[in-house]
């Protein structure tokens, strides 16, 4: 392969160096759905813990078996210690699954006056937003990350490394926008209008908004219906008191993520679509100046046999089949065809990964071979961990 | 290859929602399905809602915008029209269409209400995205939403959010109807919910024969049933046929494939036989046998649902605008049995 100054080979991503470095305090795994993101996060967490780090893994909606492998049987929203790990190097492992509604409730309870909190929790609009609407997950994942970081190092929260899995969608990076969105929302006229329509329509409001205000609120009432508008107003009004805190914490978490102690890992599968999404993530992170550690390409096809090219194997298989030999000839032909398929698949996958590296030179990459079965216990996670570390 | 009973209510289905775990090839299957339906011949709208431009990449056409754009015309007269639904455009169009807002619409924009609705207020996005599909479903050839003119589209295919989010995505209107107990939003949300729960809408699930995608598919089917939605077909994507027969697979699994005769056969056709080659081939055969076992277990789990199952082969070179037509032909028996011409003509 020609190695010019433009088309360089991707540097190798050294996962062990990353997790062994005490300066690494947060690792964020992001990528599109179905690429093994949660498994990667869990395997990294376990590997770091067994090499001496005190780790907490925050997972979002993990597959049931993977959750079981970490001893998580239900949404709990607080980290639980994972037993049966090797603690001889002084490490520990906690794991938790995010419960977005409970996280939201806790924020409300912690930051609003008790009577106001009750009002918010009972508001139908709040109940819908906090439990079932898409988008909440991203905000709450970041809220939880902030909490885990804030308590880190205390007796109940002994961790010095937080490994975070992100929600399985492109909006996984929406949390990067959260501070800005909240900011523009809070400073915007719309929330003031919603939060205090009477006041805005009064003397002070008239000066700012002019006659548009009346038309505006009547339009809103027309579209939403009077009762829903009231619900929304109650909700926004009640949240208003705690929004300041929300924004501060969102800013704080954003700062935390852009600092040196954070490492973003983009996870992909060796498929065109997944790598295209990985490009999107990488570009987005770079645009925001987020510390990108590298790309993990999971599930590269495994090839065991050496010493025969795919085309030679196929030609030999054909000769065997043409020969009309015994059963062993058919079997040998099958094995040769299988080998040719495996080599070609792995070649195509590596080519796709290299194409990514050509358009994003300098980003460290690790290619992780596929495992036979899905991971459902700690041993499986250990195997993934050592594959990630390239051993 | 198709197995399972075909639900007769499909004859009435107009809206085909395609979901699946990430990485299973949802967009490819949605694209192939749109082609298959178009071959009836029919006018088919193929929409995506996550702004990923997956459709334009599959068909190798310029990126789709918020205008409906024809992407394929079939020789028999059928066509596929593509659309990337974007919430802000959908909201403005909606307000104009149903409220004729004029100045007030611009005010909403000016006060940040549009941004609030489309980016900050969670859930509203989903309402708007489905709302646009609902509108396209009702539209007539003459552009109106009532009257006797033929429908603008004979069928609609939606490349929907992944299985993890599909239940929520499709039931968001039911929640909205609860929140807004009266008024235009309430009636609109109710009407959309009625469409989604009627026999006009079926939800197809794309999966691979792997543990996690199958698990999610099964959970999703339960969720859809519980929410009164109709699961359609299970599309098993990227299926690879075993390269060894059952006896050989059995021997490979147990490491009992006969080494000496393998060596003899390889030498017979001039392959340079080394111990590494033989050991490697046997390891590969064992992995293959284990994979085949796993796939058969997963297929049995899917068959137990009683839903029709379509299996699509793995395409060795990946998917392009040509191979998606090959997949479409495989979907014809299930989705367009009366189709006059093959898509891949």
C-alpha cells in the first residue's frame, strides 16, 4: 500500500493505555445502533476494573443478557457493585441502567420547592415528557453522568472512571446541543410568553412584544386547545424555577465532556452504513472540539486458515466438485468455499474500515474480531475486552 | 424463501412501516419493499424520518429534500417517490394547510415557537413526522384531502425509527390525544391513531439471525400487539446458506471431520497441504457449524410467532441500486403477488 503524506495508515488505538491512564476519567462510547456499543462499554469497564481502576458503567437500555452479565436485572437508576470480578489489582466495578423517568423526577425533587415539585410531578404534560417522549433520554443520560461525576470518590461512589454508553440513535449527540438549546430557550421570548402570559400581555409585555402577543396567545390556544395550553403553561411555569439549575448543569456537563479527562470512542461495525454514521459522529465531535480517542470497528470476520488465496480455494473447490469424488471430496470443497467466503468478507470489511481512515486520517483505529456467540457473562466480556486491547 | 401464513388483511394495507434493530438493513428492506409494491404497478411513497439520507444512498440519487421526488420509474408504469420528512417544514406546512395562519404563523416562528416545537419540546418531532405521512396518505391526485379523486399514492412505505423506539414513535399520537383532550390537535391525533391501528397499517420487522436483533424483534412484536398495532412480516436479512451438509456440520461441530481424507482431497487438486491450513480450515468449519446452529435456533424463535417470514440473502458485494432490485423481486410473492412485471427486468 502506498503510504504518502495524505493517505497514511490509521494509527493503532491503544485501549489499555487509555483506560490505565489515571488522567482518563470519563469514556463515552457513541455510534449508531447495533454496532456493539453497549458491549464495548461494558467490556472496557470490566477490563479497566480488573487492571485496577475503580469504574462505574452507565448503560442505556442494554440487551437483557448483557445486563444480566453485569448482574443488572432491572432498572434501578443507582450503580450496583458487580461481583465475581478480579479485584486483585485494587479495582472495583459498578454498573447501572438509566431510568430516564426516575432521573427526571429526582431532578425535579432536588431542585424545585416541595409544593412546586408535587405540582410538576402531577402535571400530565410533565408525565408524558419524562416517561415516553423521545429526546428525554439524551438529556437524562447527561444529567446522570453529571451526578455520577459529582459524587465520584466518595464512600458510596468509589469510582475514578466513568464509562458511558449513549442512546442508540443519531440523536445520541443531541446532548452536545443541550446547553445551547436550553440557553436560547431560556433567553427566548417564547418561554417568557408561555411562563407568564398575563405578565407579558400587561404593561411591560406590551412594550416588548406589541400587539403580536394577543394574536400569538390566541393562536396558541387555537392550535393547542385551551386546556392543553394551560397544562403546558403550568408545566413551563413550574419548571421555570429550576431551569436555571438545569442550564448550569448542562453547561457544566458540556465543559466536563470537552476537557482532557474525557475520551470519546466512536464504535462502528464494518458495514457501509455504520461507518457512514461513524463519520458523522467523528465530524460532529471534531466540530465541537470534543476529545476523540478513536474508532472501534467491531466484528471483523475471523479467518483461521492460512496459505491459500480465495481464488485458488474456489478453483480447487470447483475441481473437487467436478471430479464427482467421494463424500470427503464434497466436504473438502465445502471447506474451501467457506474459507474463500470468510477471506473475502474480511477483506471487504477491512477495505471499508480503511476507506474511513483515508477520509479521517490520524484518527486511531482498533479492529476487533467477531466472537462466535453473543456475550452473556463476564467471561464473554473479558474476551471482548482483550480483543479491544488487541491481544 | 417465504414461510408462514399470510394475513388476508394485508390486502387492505396502505401504510407499510419498516422497523428493525440498527444495523439489520432496515433502509434496504424498506427500499426493496417500495419497489416490490410499485411493480403492481402502483404509485408508492417511500419516506425516511431520521434525516440520514439512507434512501438516496440506496438508490444512488441526489439527497432527498422535503419535496416529494420521483426516484424510480418502472417499465410497467409504477413509480417510487422519495421523501425525507423534516419536522420544521412539516409543522409550517401543517399550520398553513389546516389553520391558514398567515401572519400568526410567521409570529410563531418569530417568537421561537417553531424552534421550541421542533427541537426542544420532546415528542413533538415524532408527532410532526407521522403527521406528514398521515397527510400524504390522505392526499388525492388533485392535491386535495377530500373528494372522489384517486389517492395520490397507492401505498406508502416508511423507513421508521429502530425497534427500540418504534412502539413509542407509533403511539405518540395516542399520548397527545390524552394530553389535548379537546380541540383540533386532539381530533388530529385521534385520526392518526385510528389510521395506525386500522388494518391499513402494518409494521414489518427486519432482523438478522443473531441473538440480539431477534430478541428485540420478539419484544417489539409483543409491544406492537399490546399497543393495538399490527405486526406484518418478519424480514430476515443477510441470510447465508450453510456451505456444508448436516452430517458434515455435525462432524465439524464436534471436531470429527476426517483430517487424513481432507489432506488427500486437497492434495488431489494440487493444493499445498500444510498442518496450519488443515487446522485452520477445521477451525473455520467449527465456527461455521456453531453459527449455523445459532441461526437455526433464532429462526425457530421467529417462526414461533406465527408471522410470515421472508428470508433475503446476504449480498456478497453489499447493497447498491441494482441489488436492491434483486431483493425486491424476492419480496414480490408476499407483497405484490399479482405484480405484472419483475422489478429486476
